[in-house]
């Protein structure tokens, strides 16, 4: 059982800093996702852990021992790549057994291990086949088997399912998650897909421009994003530009006036109001808006509402309470986050509307 | 109109296609067929339509000491030139494909230069150099001059082949515990094999067919088959030239049949798709 520590990693490509001052601890048996848009440095970070890129500064430790100076073949890590994983001139058994042969294990032991790991990934009949006879999903399963058979301390996955179609991708990530849980291997998984990260990770490290923005559990990242970038990147978020206005009661954003008691932000400073669609509640007494579009998402509806001064906002509605397109509607903010530069503050709770003091959230229109 | 009208035009169209194919086949295979006929002809004089069948010229050619010496020389020098070329060029090609070093492009292009100018000028200047180095009329000199012709194939084709192999395949091997050398010999080289075989094939034929340079460097005692051809065509009966041509093309045919095993469609593409 193993832990991984990245200490102040730095990697430059020319003048461009791909990874900057990155420190991260992955606990024993944890499933950690590196999440971010393309070019954020997540794959570079993973390749540094695997030994394929050398950091310009910083240290990588596995179980408290530095591996920074070791080449990939001497690190206790195993990587599954996005594509081009399997060696086309070797059978499946040859691919899986390669690393065991390098380690000069006895033949009988190699055969047993190969059989065992192929059963583990659900392809017990594959050993004699060649990679080109397998589907994309099967190839990636063999790649996972080839990584696991070496019993690495850390499993590294670099967007392994991004080349598969959507349905298969969902199934594969469930399988990998179950497999990871069953054998309890410490795993680092790179993805740009926030939904994928939210569904499989124990913790997510959100990266942007080579810098770590926030490391947290999926639940906390979603509910308590620490930066505007994380708030916008994870899930859907309505962003409304605003300004600190103490006379109006705190923050003025569109038609709303929200209290800002916890922070001492100067008057006139720009801030952004961020509201999840599920925190926008339809309430006849709320701020008026016009329904622009109603999108049917199966068991619920996504409603786009034009609110004067706040642009077009997204909210969810049940099928029973479906508003008509073009109709007027009142909406209320049940819970919101306010971001100013690197600071943020939360307003409201997830409690039902009746429990809250009305004055704090009532729109300006109601107050006058 | 009745459907038979379409059928008849379809047949016509097919006939035109078949005719064009036959014409092309005759154009390509006709000379080869004539060559084969000549090689098996005791004599073929007007007005006989077909030659008098005989292997006597084969016996004549193979009994000629000069000819057998040239055959020996060719089969010793061309494989050696190819092997040496591969030994030097394949690692160089790997470096061209994988490493980023200053002057990479210019250096790669420089291998074209040997083929960019009239070769005879190049050979003459090489000959003056060989005189100083005492390489004229030596086996080593012949091998060296044949290698000049192989360089282009042995650098360019393997460079393209290595570049086409995704680095992930090599990284996966390193990840599994293999060192750089093991990775090259057990992963990269086998995957590159079809491309390397093509390169070896072209290089061997270039070395085997080389006549101009060998004529200048190797005369009088180190004569290869293509050089011998000049003499045979000029001073022997026609069937001798034909027999010799067939002998000259045997290695290429053998090589093609051998290579076919490795150049199956799909082998190269395997593992490159997901």
C-alpha cells in the first residue's frame, strides 16, 4: 500500500511554464483525479510521476522515498495511455507478460499471473488474440491488465477512455473504479471531463495554466469551489457580474442585493455572483424574468430565463411545474457564492426557503 | 429500351476494360516474356515463329570463368554493402526520427545530394580519392561505391518508419521495466520491421544493380554482374545476354517473395487504431 507526494514540482517547456509550484499528496489507496482543460499541465504532471518527463525543480516521493532521479523502468508506477497502448506485434498474452519476462519470472508463474489478470479485466479468452483483433474498449482493458500485472504501487491513467464512444466510456470508468476499489491501488487519473472526475474520484485536483486551483472531494468541489475558475469548470454555474455596494446592503449583481457581512471588501470592487441552476428557485414573489427556452433533459427540464441586468440564467424545473416558453416567471436565489479575485464568500444555505430570513435574499424589486 | 441494351453496353464496357488490362500486361510483361524466350533459345532465326528450345546458353554462361567470378563478386559485395549500410544507417535513422538536434533537416536532406547530381562525376572524384587510399580495384572499394547508392534508401525509409511509430509504445515498454536497449530491440525494431525490410530490399537492389561506379573502381579484377553485362551484350550472342538478365533478376524476385510475407496488409496498421 502506497502513498504519493509531489513537492513543489516545476516544469517548463521553453518559456512556457507547463507546471508551476505544484504540491499534492495522494493517500494510500486513493483515487485521485487531475482535472483541467487541455494544456493545463495535468498530463505533464502525470508523465513526471511516471518518469517520462524530468521536472525542472521539485521532488516526487513514493512511500516517502524520492523517485525523481529514477528512469521509468525503475519506478514502481504503471501507466495506461490514452491510445497506442498495445504492441501490435505481440499477442495479448505477450503484451501482458512482457514486464514479467523483463523481471525474469519463471514461466509457470508468468502464465498464472497473465491468466489471473485477464480474468480480472473480464477478457479471459483473449490471450492468443492480437491487438488489431480487439475493439477499442478491449484494447484499453488489456492495457489496464498489462499495468496491473506488474503490481505497481501507483497506477497512472492518462485519459484512457477518451477515444471510446460515450456509452462505453461510462461503462469502462465504472469498471475501473470497481477494480481500483477491489485491489485498493493508489491511482492517479487524468481527465478533462469534469463529469468523469466527479463520478469516479475520491478527490479531485483541479488544475489551470500549470497551477493547482483546488484539491477536494467531488462533493466539496461542487458545493464549495474556492475560485471562480473551479466554480465555472465543475458543473453548471450561472455567473452574474456585480459590484460591492455597501449602501445597497453588500453586493449589487443584476437585480439582486446580497449581504456581504463576512468580508471587508472595499466599496466599488468588482465581484462575481455564482449560482448553481438548482439554487435558482421558481418563486412567484421572486425577481421577474422571461422564459426564453425550455429544454427537455428526460426526467427534468432545463429552463433558460432572461433576467434584466443579469443576462440569461439556467435553472432546473420538474416536469410537473413546466413553465411555458415566453411566459413571465419569478425566481429567487436559494444559495450563492460570491468571488472577488482570489477570495470568496458563501451566501445562504441549502435549507428550504421557509427556514431562511426573508430580508437577506429578497430581490431589490420587492424591497422598494 | 429493353434491359438487354444496358447489358450489352455493360459487356462492351467490360470488354474495353479487359482489353486495356491485356494491353498493359503485354506492355509490361511482353519484354520479360521475350527475355525468357531468348534465354531458353538455342537459336531463334527468321522465319521461325518460336525459338528452338535449349538450355545450351545457360551451360555456356555458367561454364564461363569470368561470368562465375562476376556472379561470386556480386553476391559477395551487394549483401555486404547492404548489411554495412543497415548497420550505419538504421541507428542514424532512429536518431533522425526521435532526437531533436540542430541541423537535423539539413543533414537529412544531404543524403539526397548523392542522387541529385549526375553520378558519373561523383564516381570520378571518388576514384581519384580511392587512388590515394589504394582502394582502386579492391573488394573494399567496390563495397564502398555500392554503399553510396544504398544510403538514401537506408536513411529515408527507416526514418519515416521510426517516426510513424508512436512514442507511447516505447514508453509503455520502459514503464513495464525494459531499459532503452531492450525497448529498441524488442518493441521498436519488430514494429519497424516491415519498413526496414522495404529499405533493405531497395538498398540491396541498388547495390546489386550498380554498374557505373563499380566499372570505374573495380576494373579490371573486381567485376560484378551488371558490369559484366556490358561485355556480354557487346561481344556475345544474344541469348547470353538474356540468360544473364534472368540471372540478374533472380535476387530481386527471391527478395520480393520473401518480403511479401512481412508486408501483409494490416500488419503495419495493427495497433495503430483504437
